[in-house]
C-alpha cells in the first residue's frame, strides 16, 4: 500500500484512464436524435418502432415496448403479473430503488432477500424462505455482468405458482451474452425489463414479453 494517499499527491492505485465515458455518443447517434426531434411524432416515431422490432428479434421475444424509463417498464411488468393490494413481491436487497418502489406503487409489499456476496445478485438459496401465501412474483435483477441462475429461480417459481420478472442493464448485455446457464438473461422471465444505463440508474427502458 502506498505510504501517501492519491488525494494527497500519492500514486493512484487505479490509473486515471481506466474508466471511459458511457454511453459512447457517435455522429450516427446525433443524426438519429436530430431526425426524431425534427419529425412529427416525438413519442413512437419510425426509429422507435424499428428499435422495438429489432430488439425483440435479437432477444428472441415476440414483443418489445419502449418506455420513458426503466422504472416505467418495471411498473408495466408488475401490472402485467396482476399484482394488487396486499400481494407480496420478492426482490433483491441490492439494486436501484425502482426495483422496489415499482412494487410499492401498486400497493404491494416488497419482500427483500439478501444477496450472494460472490455475485452481488439475489441469493437464490434464500428465496424459498421468503415465499408466503401472499407472494405473487419474484423480481430477479442481473447486475454487473453476472447472470442469476434462472433455472433455479424458475424451478422455485413453478413449484409455488409465481411469476418471474427479469431486470438487467444494457451494459450487462454485452458482458452476459450466453453466459446464463440456460438462456440469455432477459429471455426467460415473463415479463422482462431492460434498462438503458449502468447499475439500474436508467435513462430509458424497455418491456419485452411473449404475449
């Protein structure tokens, strides 16, 4: 360990060029944004519709619906699972706040399950103990490029008749690929949410499902 902290002029442990700006913005991005701003439809214009179709095809889904935020997409998922007042929804104890507030906004009760310290994702072995007669769904959050073992989660869900909502960030898509044990993360949960920014602090979102 350095005898002098970097903040006081010592040698930094991590070089200043280790991290890069995210997301990268190119001239193509600028052209599409300007085209949308100059178009007549600012909500669901041709670029938005094209993206929904391409993303659904890429992720192996029938439908994809873009939203103004990942929070809005989570709301849609909770509603699609018919969660209502007094129902319980299991969620990881470590995620962006919207993973839990989307439950509260439907007058449901978030039931937090501790994390697996090896992955920082929900500890699958602790989920079943949190299930009660009021449990309606499980929100699974894939974080930091590490996929939750969805095979085990789905086994629990089928055993107890629960819905499963998957949440993951776009930066994680590049890292996850087919690393999940039985699927690409974001393909199996019904419904599923994809956020457009790192660590769940989303600027845009999407809601994709089979029907």
